[in-house]
């Protein structure tokens, strides 16, 4: 792909758009945060819920807040595959210490691709906790982000509850914190992820969530998780050492 464009917004399973700016070289962490806040403002009208920076020369993707993001990782895989003109790509991402393996299969729609990322060695720990702001749930730690999964209807005052749970569990210094409400609907599991990123202080009820899907898959044992967008993200576990995440990704803006 000829790099005429340096800014992309890419959705995952029909939601959770990630704004990605392509850079020639890596930046100091403080600059990622500063430029990330600017990028969020710049791409708000395109529906971006998060942002990061791709350095193709280093095959590295860095979230603005330094956190881990499953959807953004697959968005980066899509761009890297096009930049390097390959179907599979190995790269690194913030919030995850291993190397990500991405596989991109183009669809008839040139803006869409089926993207599968493997995260070898990703440890996903979980612990059931009771009476956390009145809720029983499971704390799932992925390292670069932590989620508290609650089996209950999605409340209207989700922001208030999220902030209370974050404080009660002492998670204020984590890179990113999610609270995910789940409900069983016939043969599927529906999730409602709410995520706060500390460094750039963003707070979203996300329209889809890759890391949240991993957390819900860990808790429920389900492979296909329905997102607020109505789309589905697939997560596969191989013991506690490898995680696979897959869905349709779409480039919805480039400039």
C-alpha cells in the first residue's frame, strides 16, 4: 500500500472505531499521551472511541494510553498487512510483552477484511469477587488492561458504577479498566463494555471491545460474543498461554 494517507479510523465488528496515525519513528511516552488527546478530538466526528500510533518501520503499535487493546491490535494488523503487502504479519503492541501474529484475509469489499490475531503467552488470570459495590463478578487481568465482568442487566448509571468499582478495587493506577455487563440471550452471550483509559482520561461505553471479549470468553467459556454493535467477535483459548481474537475489520476513514 502506498502511504498516501497517514490517518485511519478502523472499526471492529461494526463498532469501537480506532483512530491510528502512522509515524516514521517512535515517540516518548509523554508525547503519545499528548498527541493522543489531540487525535481523539480530531477524529471524534469519525466515531473514534480510542486511538494509537503505528510505526511500520518497527512493526510496532502503541496505544495513546500505553494500554492493551484487542480491537486496535487487529486494526494495526490490517494496516501493516497492506503497507507490507503480506497476508500475515508479526508485530508488537503496547500492553503486551509478546509478539502478535496477525492474519488478514481480504473480503470483496476493499474496505473490509477478516482479521485474526494470535497473542502467544498472554496470561489471562481471573478471580471471582463478591460484594464489590453490591455486585458479584469476576476480575479478569490481561496485564495491559483489567476487566470486571458482571452477569447482570446493563444499568443506566453505568459510569457511576464503573467509577465506584474502580475505586473500591484500587484500580485507579492501572493503564485501563473495564467493567463489562453480560447477559445470556438464547444461544449467545451479549456484552456491554465500559472502559476508562487513565493516561488520556477517556471513558466510553464501547460499541465493541476485543479485550472485553477475551475477558467474557474466559468467564463464560463461550467462543462467540455479541457486541453492542450487533456484530460478533470470536475468542479462542489454548490453555492459559495463548489467545486468538478474530472479527471483521473495516476502514471507515482515511486521510
